[in-house]
C-alpha cells in the first residue's frame, strides 16, 4: 500500500503545480490581452478624473524570502506636490517606486491614488498613472523618434516635437545627421548622458501621466547641460505629483515635503528647515551627504 500511496501523492503534487502554472499563465495573458485604454472601474463605472494625490497606508512588503523592505510605511502626498525621498542605501526608496508602478503588490496595507485603492485599477490604468524617469536612461536600438514615441502609442509628429522641445532636446536632435530619424544605440549615434536624460524627459512629457517618479541621476553633468536638464525637469514636474529619490541639495531645498526613509518606513517628514531643527537622521545625513555641495554653495554666495 505504501508503495502505491507515494507515487499517487507525487502525482497529486505535480497536478497541483500544473494547475498553479496554468493559473499563472492565464493571469499573464489577462494582462497582455487587456485593451490599452480601459476607462472604467472593474465594477463598470467610469473612472473619475484622477487628480494625483497619493496615500500609502501601513504598507508592509518583502521580496520573496527576504526580510521586510517596507514595514509600516505611511505617507500622504497631496496632488501636485513634490516630495523628496531621502535616506540611506537599502532604506526602501526604489521598492516604493516598484509598488507605485504596480510591479509588486504590498503584502499588507493600501496604496490610494486619489481615494482609489490601486489594486482595483487594471494594469493598463495603473501604468497610465505614472511616468518613471530612472537614474540611467533606458534607450533601445532604433531612431530618436521611436525612442521618444515609446512614451505614448500613436503619438502625432506634432506631439512628439512639442515634447522634445519642452525637454530641451529638439535643438540637439535637429543637429544630428538625420534629425528625429537618427539611429541611436549599438550601431547608431552615441549620445551623451545629458542628451539621454533629455530624451527620457521627452518620453515622460509625451506620456503626460499625473504622477512622476523621478530617480535623480547622481552622475555630474557639466553646468550648461545640468541647467538644460533641470529646466526640462521643472517643466515635467509642473502640475504633476512628483516623488523624487533626491540626490541633489537643490531638489531637497525646493521640495514641498521631505520624507526621510529608514529601514522601510518614514521616520521623519517636513521641510528642510523643520527637519534640520529636529537634529535627527535628516540632520545627520545632511551633514554627511551634502556637506560638499553645501560648502560649494556657500563659497559661491560669499565669492
Ligand atoms: P538605494 O538608495 O541604494 O537604491 P533604496 O532605498 O532604494 O536603496 P531598495 O532598493 O528599495 O532601497 O532596497 C530595500 C531592500 O530591499 C534592501 O534590503 C534590498 O537589498 C532589497 N531589495 C531591493 N530590490 C530587491 C529585489 N529585486 N529582490 C530582493 N531584494 C531586493
């Protein structure tokens, strides 16, 4: 009897695994088959116009088999404001972005866009809510036009050029051998860091999502390029709710709110001056991370 039972339980186990993988495949297909522009809630009601407030309530999240990357994470961001996330490496800042883009779901807690829990949004609705500008711009082999148009299916030429102009990219694009049809990437023209960033910004402007997730680049650009990129970013941030993983002092100074993240939760929040006077983690980070930049600023002021 023993001999018979084991192979059967083995089979049952395999059947279970098979069923689970079929279910997983079906979920993947659901996502891919979804029409790109669903404008209703799962209940069939039309989606109210999204204004852009974000609320994270008691979020706990761990990557598979890991300790908590976010643990009782709470943050409220009013529509149209700029929030700077600062905190030590591994604090959970990028993980938060992953959740807001819907790449992972929190194990407990809720994320609300306006008053709508994001797990009720379809994946295409969720994708439409956020534009992400990473530290390192991802460009694929193809033309400049294709790389910008990636921000919006079926964008018109006019929209594309307007986005490039707002991103301070139009001029350098027009100076390339084939303008918007110039091939970039492996076999094409090599772009500078600042040019790549402006293409990423053009892409995000074209997407026109209400929430901007910005992972600020750490690499230094020359001051002219820096100015061009900053101006483009300022235009992109306008009238959008922005969460920025901040590496620059000026970004932090200009933010409406600074959230200090440590070990997966917000441990302090306020403006730059409020946080400095608390003499907590922010004040210490500020001392260590930004002292060089601050000294330069002060030298320029006095000089
Ligand atoms: P940094 O400033 O260095 O980018 P961060 O604040 O963005 O750090 P996260 O990248 O969110 O921090 O990392 C939070 C925790 O989750 C860390 O312990 C990290 O090792 C872990 N982690 C991040 N991404 C993954 C992943 N894909 N799989 C497993 N663990 C991960």
